[in-house]
């Protein structure tokens, strides 16, 4: 993308249309001199050194250094009854260009791009005039050099913004966000949010929705949260008919808990403190989620009193297949590992609670999910 983008930008800048320049200036012992510069032809605009870096909360930054441009044209001067004309060559050297590109997404989940900032600085401009009155050309050289510098600096950023708007953005609209897997299934990998840039990475949240080519219907549950959204409750684990029953056996807890809140119902809140590690390979899917379980006591006035915070880690693997137009598979949950992160009711051992949860997962949860 970097190489193609710079090559494309070179071609765009070489096609810059520069306006004619004219003006008047006074020369001691000569009087007012009128000059005109026309037929400006930009022959080359070379970008030898460039790099792309990440800009947090914006997107990408393209930095170009030591660029140079060459152009030629015609000049004409007039003072009193004297007229002269000829040609000139101009070189702009040590050109520095900085372009900030803001990344986003549209309603269809396709990426968008726009120029959020652009600046150009030209360190040196050299103009060579051919003609009889060399001493005269040197007098208005500084005025011509200054005007050329301002025109080129503004035209470069205009060209960049126009190229991004008319070429790059329409190209991004042609990128597909769905793909056909086989004769029956497809996948939708459109963006669910604008890409997020940090100093080290560019994160893009993709939908990842599988659908039937014959009849595509709305997903019955919301998509999973992207890795950038921390500490959000787990909204869905699985969907389907039936359901899961949590055993009502008393769970081991600190003795102080029974004294503080006797016969008090409890509420568990599950959240993900970090994004789970997901690996998709030929043998299936493997997932290593980390879940925080916050326990509360539901007081008579419906308020919640925090009890303790547990951390749950497990390895989950799944094998998925398609048979007779239906998605089938099996799920295997590894041993659940519990640890106590915080307690408002005193310290207690979680080993017995961990054993009960492992029995629950192997005897009740897995047969229903397979």
C-alpha cells in the first residue's frame, strides 16, 4: 500500500496545473517593470523518501522528505518601450510533505478515508532565466521565487486532498465485505466500528457473521464486543432451544458470609477484563477466555452489597462441521481455574467451588452444548 500510494501520488503531483504569474515591481533608475510567467509545465515531482506511521485517534500519517520538483515556462517583461521574452527553468528542492489520513467506516461496514490535515514546506527554489537582460531578471527573482513557493505549497495539499477524495475513497468502496465459503454458506466480515489507531497498532473490529446463501436472516443476538471495549458484561454465551439450569446446591463460601447475610439471595455479574485469545486452525477453534465473577448480596431494598470477586480461566475448543445444510459441532471445556481476586467478607478457599463448577461443566453443560 505504501509503495503503490507513493507511486500514485507522484503521478498526481506531476499533473498539477499551475496558474500564470504576473506582477509589477519598481527598479531604481528604471521605473515600473511588468512581468508575466506563463505556460508553466511541471515536468517531474519526485518523492524519494517517505514513510507511513500511526497517529493515535486519527489513523495514518504519510511523511515525505527531500522531495523535489522541476518545471519550465515562458516569461515576458515590459518597461517603457522595451519588451523582452524568453524561457525559464525552476527547481524546488528539499520539499517536505506531511499528510494525516483519518480512517472510519460507513453504514455498510466498509472502510472510509479522508484527509484530516496536510502541510507542505519547500526549503529552496531556484529559477534560471534565459534572455538579454540578466541584471533585470535578478531584480525580480526574489518576488518570483516567493510566489512560486506559496503556489506550489498550496497546490500540493489541494492535489493530495482531491486524490484521496476522488481516487482512494471510491476504491475503498469497491472492497468486498462478504465472501462465499461454499455452495451453502457465506461470511460477513464488515467493520463493526471505525478502525482504532494507537502508537503501536491499528485495530479493526470485524463482524465475523456466517450466513446461509439461500436465506439470510438477522442474527438473534448482538455481536461480541471488540477487544477495545474493556470490562463489558458477557451478553451471550450461546443461543438455541432449551436452556441451562444452574444447580441450586449450596456453594462453599466464607462462614462470615452466612452470618452477615443470612437467607439473602445473591447475584453474579460476569465481565471480561481482557480480550480472549482465539485461534482458528484446521482442527477447529480454541478459545482461552478470562472472566471476572463479581458476587453481590441482594439487600431487602434491592441494592447490591459486594461480596467477593473471582477470576475464572479455562480453555475451550470446538470442532464445527456442516451436515445436510445444518451447522453441527462439539465443544470441549477444559478444567476451570478459579482464583480469589478480592473479598469483602474475609478470605476463603475456592478449591471446593472450583471442583463443583468442573463437575457442573462436564456433566450438565457439555452434553447440552454438543
